[in-house]
């Protein structure tokens, strides 16, 4: 499959601070790619370099066949992390204006805006001013504004932040719809569940460096399965069970028992019962992308990376 | 180009829809009317003062008549001017002259307690009572004037209700001076009719200059260019200030609403900057055109001859094009700078760091421009007009007095070179500021320009 986006050895420095270091990955055409990492990992800097808003200190970027995102800006849709639209414009005017900047005739932009707003359940708010809309509604309008010109490549920076679960679900459907229509989608997030549900491919970023590139399943497989044990069991007793790699005592008293690669789990459980351990509840769990992220990077995706942001 | 025009159009429409825009559109004509009308209103609303005149002793005899006749003469003069104006078909102007001119004084007989009393505490008490606010209107006085003679010369003591009221005192002083002059001339043997003739004589003075339009006599037509130049300078100054402030606020709003990043992903920094500068320029031009149109209409209907002369001055040697060139350069220099500052700011407080020095720079031409009206070739005016940031204002003010062509060309080159440099600097700063969360300071601005930000 040909790549819509390729990064090769891209580095971005702000003075002495290295925001992105030697980053390489590719996003196949028509796929949904999650760009994952905690806040401060370098995601926004990378997206800005892809768009050509900031030059890379070194390395090469190829997007839709161009070496600079600015050369193909009309074929790209972009939703920035911090969002805003002109407060006094109506949603239709705002969408048509941003569409027009991407080369879409104003009249066509307005026509599409009305249809898309209707599809997103915002038909009744078409004539309201942006400042009268709720945050969720405004975010939907901005997303529509970024894709109204039907871009080939859509870049969404933390699109789920600030949305309630209902709107998050709506946004997931919208992203799937974009990919179904043939667009390539690259979105950044620090919430792994969205990526798990949506992505064909994920790129994990930690402290400016790529930690992983591949499918969600491949990422998960890098992390061990684990047993969730509840009962009066000491971590040492659990660690002595067969097939156990390590044991983590959780705050609520449960034990998270990571299994060795290849260990089935049943053997471990059987040994626990036969050994007379006080197992009141147990569950055999598959690793999540969240687990994989922690395993691969040592960072916690929900916590900002401890790096001095000098930009 | 299409994107630039789109951004310009949005900028224009966004402001044209606001109340502030329409207020600014109407403000100038409104203030022109108010500015002209308020002094008239104040003067005509000013109450006529009731003044009692008392001659102290036989030596002061005749002085009250002097003051009385001076008041009548003044009133006659005002009435004559009003009639002359009305005769020329300017009824409004006639009324204005009548209401503006002359002292607002009415002479009333002095109450017995003042007129008949000799100096002393009881008379002082009577005066205080007459001037007191609580005294009934029909008995109350605004001033009491005691006329006397000291060493044979007229003198007066003026009591007024308000301590800072000098109108009556001024009028009495002038009346006594005129009266004394007449008295002395008559006593020296000059015929009273001759004295009147001398008093009313106003010499006719005509000004000539080899540089006058007629080649000799100086007329209003010759003074007009200086006024037009000064007007153009002030107009440019207000245009720069309002336009640049609109730009600053507009960019600041986009920065704080996080719109700049979306815009930057859709258009280049240059396109955005140009679009915004153009949009606001059209906006200010709309205001200018509305004011200019209204001004031309008023001038054409009130003084068609002056209107024609203004037209001639503007077209003489393409003066209007000089103004336009300086206007474009001046607006560009300041507008892009303000826009760049806006890209670093989210609140007006953020902007104050850099705005203070710029405002100080902008005050200099305002002060020097007035000097350019009277002495367009004064060294300070000449030297300052070479500084590109002052060039547009000062050269506009100097342009009608025909500065050397070489100065015009070189200052234009200097100004446009600086404007180009400002566009380049502002483009870099705008791009860096729009994407950064760094607070505005000279350091961050400098880093953005040098590309180290």
C-alpha cells in the first residue's frame, strides 16, 4: 500500500530543547493512524512540521507527494488542538469561509455545510452565532470546517479532548466515515481507548522519540497478559506462582499479576488454588493499548511527559 | 491572491457589521457639528448679567455714561455684522454672530442701599446681599461696579457674585480706556467727530508674495495648501492609528480564540497578513470616503468657490498622489507592525509592552506637524521628515510648500524601504507569534524576527 505520509529522521529543536528526535514513520493511504503519546511528547510539534507550519530542524517529510505540507495545503484538512472559530459568524458562514480558503467555492461550501451540520444533529443551530453554541457543538462545527473541502489527508490534533462520551462516539463515527470515503486520517491523542477502537495503525511517541509503529494488535502483543487477583494474597506469594513475570499491588488491594510470554494463565491459577491461596475473585485479562504503551515507553500516557517545554 | 482577498473580505465584513464601525463613521460629522455647535450653545445659553453701576462722587460723573455708550456701541457693531451676514444669505451665520459676539451684560439701576450709601460696612453688607445666590431673582445682581477717578483718571471697583467672573471687569476696563482716550484727545483740542473717526479706523493691509498663485497678492488660495497639507497629515495620523488599532485587536482576537493556527494551515503568513491589512485598509477607506464625500458636499453647498480651490490645490502638480503615496507607506509601516504585535498577544495588557514606545513615536509628528504649517522649512521639521517613521506625516504636511524634489523622492524611497522591511519583520514575527504561547516582550519579539524563537 502506498504511503500518504512519510517521515524520515525528523528532528525538531527549539534552542537547546529537542522536541522531536529522529522520528520516522509512514501512514498508508486510506488508513486511520493514531499518533499516541502523553502531553509534551512532541505530537503537536510533529503535526505542525507535517503541515509545514514549522520547519523541521533536520529530516525529510513527504506528504501527498510533496516535501512541504504548504504545497498541498488545499488537499489537507487540519483540526488544531486548541480550537476556536470567529464568535460572531454562524456555523454555515464559518464552515464556508474555511472551505473557501481551501479552494471550495463559497456557495458550494454553504451547501455542504448545511448538509453536514444536519448530519451531525446541528441543523437547528445553523443560524445561531458561534458564541451561542456549546463547546461540543462548536467543536463539531470546527471539525466540519476542517473537512468540508473533502481533503485527501485529515490531521486531527487531540480531537476528542473536551468532548463528552456521546460526542466522542459521534466523532469516532465521523472519522470512520472520512476513512470510508477514501481519506487518510492521522490523529493525535493521549487517550488510548479511542485509538484502540479506531486505528488501523498506531505510532507511539515518548519524549520526542518513536517507541512503536504498527497495528493495535501488534502493539498489544508486546505487552504480557495478566491475571487480576482479589483476596488475602501477598505479592510475594503471587510472584512465586509458575509463569509469573512480575506482580503489582494495586491501590484497591487487588494484585495485577503479569504473565511471562507464552504462559497460559490457567497453570498459574491452578497452582494458586492448589497452593491454598485465598483467591476470592480472579480474571484473566488481555493487555490493552494503555498497558502496551506503559510497557513500551515506561511513560504513563495520561500524564504529561516530564520535559521542559521551551517552545 | 484569492485567499488574501477572502481574508480581506472577511475582515471588512466582520467590522462593517459592528456598531463601533458605524459609530466611527458617524462620529466625525457628529463631532464636527458638536464642535462647531457647542461654543455657540454655551454662549447663547449664557445668562445675561444684571450689572449695577454706581458713580462714586462728583469726580466720577459721566463715567457711567461712558460704560453705557460703550455697551450700546458694541451691541450696534454686533447687530451690523449679523445684518451683513444675513444680507449675504447666511441667516444661520448671522444668528451665530449675534449670539456669539458682545458682552452679555444688562445695566440695571443700583438699589438705594448701595447707590445712596457711603463706603463702609453697611454698604458692603448691601452689596453682599445683592450678589448673594439666595436673594430673590428680581433683587439679585451679578455684578456691582463702582466708578471713580484716581488722580483724574477713571478707575473702577468691580464686585461680582462669582469670584472668577472677569467678564464685567474686562468690559469695564476696555470701556474706561476708550472713554479716557476720547476724553484726553478732546481736551487736547481734537474735534469729537475726528476722535470717532480715528477710533473706528481699520487699516486695509494686503499681503503680497512672489510665490502667490496670482504672482503678487496673497489670497486664501495661497494659504489653502498649507491647511490641506496639515489636514492630510492629521488624517493620515488618525487613519494609521485607527486602522492599526483595528488590526491589533483583530489579530489579538484570533490569537486568543485559537483561530490563527487554523488560518495558518490554510494560508501563508504573508497571505493572512496582507489580507488583514487590506481588509482594514478598505474599511478605513470607506470611513474616509464617507467623511470626504460629506465634507465635499458641505463645502460645495456652503462655499463652492473654496471647494473649487481645494480641488485645484489637490490636483496641482499631482499633490493628491503625494498624499496617497505617503498614506500607503505610512499605513503599511504601522499596520503590519501592529498586526505582528497582535500575534503575540491575547489581551490588550499583553500588547502594552510594545505599544507604549510606538505611541510615543506617534506623538512626535503630531507636535512637529503644527510647526510645519508655519515654518515648513524649519530644520527640525526637515530633519525629522527624513526619519521613515515620521516621513508620511511630516512630508504630507510639508508637501504643499514645495519641498525639493530630491527630498520627496529620497524620503519616499526611505519610507517604502522601511515599509518593506517592516512587512518582512512582521511576517516572521506574525508566524512565530501565532504559533507560540510565549508572552510578548522585546526579547521574544526579537527572537521571532531573528528566527531563533
